[in-house]
C-alpha cells in the first residue's frame, strides 16, 4: 500500500473493531487480529474464563501465556506507528500530547530516535542531553511523505518495565513473542530463540504459503460454483421445456374434450 492510499484509509486502519474508536494500547492475538487492551479485558471479564480469550473477529479461543492477562499479549507496533502517523496528519486540527509534560499542542515536534512527540519547551531539554545529540527531530507541520515512511519503518522497542529503550532483536520460539537482548538473557534464559528478522521472514513465508493455498481453494470453489450455475441453467431450461410439453398436452386434452362435448 502506497503512502497516499494509506493516509486516505488511515482512520479505518487504526480503528478497533470492538469499540470503533482509535486503538488504545493495541494487543495482537495469535490469529493476527488486534484490539484495544481495555476491550480485551472487558471481553475476558464477560466470559468469566481466566487465562483464555476468544477473538471477537474469528471466534477462535486462545490461551494467554504468563499471568493469563491480556496485557501479556504482544503489542501491535505497526498500529502504534499508524497512530503516530494519524497524529502527525491531523496535528493542525488535533493537539498532540508531549511525551515529557503531557501538554497538548499543535506546535509539536517528533523525534525519530525516541519515537515520540515533544512540545516546543521540552524539545529544548531533549536536545541539550548528550545522548540525544544525534537524534533527528522535525516539526509535525513540516512532515513529507518520506518522513511518514520513516515513522512507519521505525524499530520496535521492548514493553517490559526498565527495558523500554531496548530494541526488539529476537523471537522466543517457546513463548512466541518478540524480545530484546536483556529479556533473552534474563526472562527467557534457556528458551529457543532466533533473530527477529529471521523469524519475520519465516512467518512471511508461512503466510504467503497460506495465501497461495487459500487462493487455490478459492479458485477451485469458484470453478465448482460456475459448474453448479451451468447445471442450474441447464436444469431450468429442462424444467421450462417440460412445462411447455405439459401445457401442450393439457391443451390437446382440453381440445379433445371440447370436441367430444360438441358431439354429445
């Protein structure tokens, strides 16, 4: 999907199908459907089943690892990137909240390394910090298509407490989640792991294979439907022919009866 098409359909891309509002802390289920964390919490409370969740879209039920709370589900980082793009796109109409002071302002800047928004006052403190000297910041009003693309391609960071600045680098095959280097040597020690890019390529291959298989099944079903329609048309034609023959026979019988009536 190109940038223009994406921007034109942005609201649909970032709307939760449960609450119909822009996502809040989007969590992804194993079926790849995503929903707001508070929506999933409400669904689990309503079901009364702890540790399991039923997808509102495909109705499949999944076991939640760890504590069994929906908060343990992986975050959908692409949706978070799209939410940032939405804020950038609508900055002139909607004030954007600063990461540091929570002040909302249309005159906000975006840091591509921090992946966050900063107001005019806080960006000064951000820029004077030594570790931020190479960070690139840009006012939202100055964004171009290539800048939006850079936001969409930003790295994903760990959601664990105290790991927020750690980039996700590995995939835990036991827990089925993306993890940072610190998680790999602490929380997931002894688990099977692989580089995140390798896991991504593997998943893409699996998905593409599934798509090809589904397309083959769809083509097969379409062919069967076409054959059924052809048989249906032939059957309808035969029915019409039989009706015509019956009507002709009835007309002949009536004519014979009328002739006999006249003779009598």
